[in-house]
C-alpha cells in the first residue's frame, strides 16, 4: 500500500485561465492548436482579453502539479503525495494553496515576494487545447528552497519522484540534485518530454538529466521532435520509444521504461528492447469537453499504481482511465472519488 509522502513532484505551479475561444483568436495571437509554449511580449495582452471578454474558469494547474493532484485523487490516501514549486504572494497564490490543500497534496511552495503567481492561458477550440504559459513567479524557484531541511525531507521521504520537462527551463540544478539523490538511494526518478520546445531549445539540460531518468513520458509529437533534434531518421514512435529506453543510464538499479501516448491511438511502452501497445478508452467526440490536462492525468493515473508496485498493464490502464475522466470535464478536474477497478 502507498504510504505518506511516497510520491514527490516538482514543477511550475500555474493558475490555468481557461476559456473556449475561436480560430480567429488563436491566429491573432500566433498560437497553434494543441501546442504548449511560453508567453512572449505579443501574448501578454491576451490574458486580460480572456479575463474580460470570455467566460473563464480559474483552475490550479501546471503540468507536474496536475499529475500529482490526479495521482493523489486516484490514491485517496491523504498526504501520499507532495509537491514543490514557486508561487507569488498574491490572490492567485492563495487560490493555489487552498486548491492543493483540498486535493490532499502536501505542498511546500516557495513564495516569491516580487513576482505574481504564474498563469497559463488555456485556449480551447473544438475541445482541443492550446497552452500559453506566463511563468512569472514559477520561474523564480531557487535550489536554496529545496535544500532547506523541511523541504529536502520531502525528497528523502519519497520513493518515487516525478518532474515534468517544463521545470528544466526554471531550475535544472534542483532537478540534478534530486536526480542524483534518487540514483544514490535506489529511488525511481521520472520525467516528461513535456513539449516540442523543451526537446528543441533545452536539449543541453535535458541530456544532463536523462541518464538518471527511469521512466520517460511523452506524447507522439514530443517523441518525434526528440528524435529529429538528435538526427534519428525515423518518425516511427515505437522505434523512437525503444531508442529512448536504450540511451545510457547513470545507475544500473532500474532499467529505463519509455511511455508514449498518442491521443486516441494505443499507448506505446518500450522496455528491455521490446515494445508493447495498449489500447486507450475510446470516447465519442460529443463527450469530449477539452483535452487540457489529458497527458498530465495519464501520468497521474499511471503513477498512482506504480507507487503501489502494480504491473505496467495496471499503470497504463489507470493512466487511460484518469485521462478519460479529465477530457470529459473542463480543465484538469475530477469528480469526488475515482471508480477505477
């Protein structure tokens, strides 16, 4: 059975500002459907426009935080999960703290005095989401916070540690510290490719962390970008997953397992030089509300079984279940109790 603090996440806590928009809105701000990017100067007016002209929902988000909240929901064991990241001392920060407490996650936020809590515009068109993150305070996370005894205690307590690739843009030294701790203490360390731009523009820090990663998660677009950047001449997701699994490892304790989701196509799992495919739960188009958080929810469901030492089959099944629940709701939200069997 999973115990208190068994799973730790670290990442960029963002308040999702979610709204249904149209194609014109996306093209006006130069946003591609289904992409995830960091906000540039040209995107900044968009946040006000969303808040004033659209029917917006504010939902605690950020990729890692979503996954940890979903794992916590699936486990139903108070405090089984913990999370660290940086928020601002403001109204949105308070919303985030309240939200996490309600979710049962043990959060140790670093609160920055100068920057506002990070936000992520979630632009939904026809059920498909595009994300534009304005990191603000999330970008201010410092390794000093991690090294404080009360915070590092979360690292020491955890047996499984998950960090989305997005955190590579903020605090690669924190990732390295935790990754080395995991390798030295026989723990399971996991990361996500997270977005094409991470694979393209943060390759250096990604490569430094990779030898420590026991489970690599990602979707088909990210996997193909990862391969292209490395000059692997293949678009075949199964081949790419195998190649990722075979990349060098810092410690021989755990083999590397690569898990790639492909929307409504089967989940690809590569381990020990073999690939297995797992079908997903097919959802009729009319039941799709939005895909925001689907990948995060898949990871959360997967981790909820992994920390209980269940089989890969059970982990994937739980991931598919959680993703299926989340895409039928707005944002990364869920009912009070899971009914996963």
